[in-house]
């Protein structure tokens, strides 16, 4: 039923994250003639054989499945680019490389439906998986270094990754905030340096055991 | 039958105010509503426009089918229609979920009540009445005098403490559309600010970004 993701696990189900990603524009090369499509979500087309055109991902997948087009893989999905990104991810412990926000979903859909349009598809797929693993691992290790703050910056984290860590991080940050806040009030009242509050450095176990 | 403005989503990530289609707006409203702990302003005009466009496309599809137009075309239009319908339905359902969850609070708080649509208000009132009646008949009237209120624990409670309130200190993930500088703490405490560049992702307390979401400067993810 629309709108019924279990709120206790995660706000958005993976399918919903994919749904949001499916509006991203990708380039296809149609092999047939079709008039312009006047959708509610926008106008796309005309479709002329061999003339590349940009359409939303969901439309591209639908056309591909009916054999009406082939994909032009996005620029960031080349072996060279991905190798570079993987290296950079492995080097830095705390920053994430810039990847399209929905790269996981886009890559997944392309592999599922259009793998023959991807040059070096096995290489590309294994690179993407490696990148995902490295980034996820980085996220997990970085989670252990939170302190009580009200805002945490997470640059270049992608949609799927955000969705995966969101439940845990929310509760962790809330707990930090809850325990920090009354301390702040107390300090303000007394204004003296009472015994220093011990930082709660007890490491939090991640919810998922690896 | 065209959408209200040009092709939605010029670049992959960011929507500018100029070229935002209704579907993009609806998607944004849906996402914000799902991620926010309290109910947000009802986008009446947007919902109406979406409903109109959906009806129009439904008629067009019927026409196409009758006239034997290319079934591929029909199925593509159908898909687009399904997607838009899903967004609309999910948006309304999420709001209903929140109304049910915080039923009494929504009717008590003026701010929350302003955010409901007419039909939602009717629904909420009826729901609350039914629930109150149910509680009274099954339990409350059998309790001693001082404890018979639906809203208060007992007569001596000063506030309506039986009313669950939305948890505004929840952390949410957000992305800024512009450069924004926000006050991290409430007034009186240390005025730390956090500055968000356009496109930065943050885990942040909902209360801090609440105003910015309403004005459209920040999106929830």
C-alpha cells in the first residue's frame, strides 16, 4: 500500500529510494520512431532512430525492456573513472568521493536491464561493488566517532547509503542530544565548574554485525 | 496536456525554482512529509493541479485504447500515470498516518490545525470524537472522578499530558538549496551556528531546520 513503510525500521524502503532515483535523466539511443511523449512529469522525445535523447531512468528501462532502445552509460560509469574513485575512497578515511546521489540505484538498474550496453561490464560491476563496500565500511567506522552535536555534515553520501545508516544515526544522535541538553542547562545555572562530566566514550555497537 | 512548466529536473541533482514541474514539487512534498516528524503544510493547490492532470491523462488513455493507438505508447502513458498517482496517494496517506498518530495534538494546536486541509480537518475531528467516545465508554467513566478526562491524566494535571506530541528533536537528513546559516541552539544558549552550502548533506535536529523547510530553502531526504 502506498505510504506504508514500516516506520520503525526506516523512513523509506529501498523500493521508495529507487523510485526517487528513477526520475534521474539518462541518455538512450532509440531504434524506432515515436512521437513526443507529453507526460505529467514532463515532455520527452521525439524519438528518432540513432539520435540520442535524454529520458528519465524509468522510461529508459521500460523502453529497453521492450527492445526499443539502447543505453548510453553515464560518463561516471567508465572503468577509468571508477578505478580513480575507488583509489581515492581507499586512501581517505574520512571523506567521500563525489558520486551521483543515486549512483547505487542507477548502477543497479543498468546492470539488471542493460548490461550489454556497458563496456567491460564485469569490471564495471565489480568496481561499483567495491566502491560501495569501501564507502559503507567508512560510514560504519566514522559512526563510532560521533560526539554530542546538533548537526553532522555528511558530504557526498549517496541516497541508498543515507537510507541504510539513517535509523541508527538518528537514534544515536538523539540519545547524545538528550543526554547533553540537561547538562547544558545545569551548567548554565550553576556557572561553576562542577566536576567535569565524563564524556561518554563507550563505543556504540553498530546495529548490524559484519 | 503538458505539465505546468518545462521538462522537470534540468540537472541531475538540483531543481531550480524556475523549471520545476508539478511532479517534482509533489515528489519534494512527499519526501519532506515522510521525513518530518510532524505534519507539514498541506499543499492544496499542488494536489488540485495534480488531480486534474491525472484525470486528464486517464481520459486520454481511455481514448487511446479505444482508438487502438500503439499499445506501447499507451503502456508508457499508463506508467507515468501510475507513478504520479503513487506519489499523490502516498503523500495523502502519510499525512493521514500522522493525523491519526497525533490526533488530539493536531486539533489542540492551532499551528498544526492550520496545516490540515478541509477534509483532513473533518476526518481528524470525527476520528478524535470517536476515539474519545470509545475511551469514555470503555474505560474512563469507570475510573474515579478525577481521572476521567481524555486529555489529562488527572484533574490536577496542569497540561494535557495524555496527548502525545510529535517529537521535534528528531534528527533528519537534509540538503540545502542555498547557502543557509542557522542558529543551532535556542535563544539564551550559546549561539552556535551551522552554515550550509548549497548541496551539503547534514544530519540535523528537525527543530533547527523547521523554518527553512517551510520556506523551501532546505529539503529533507
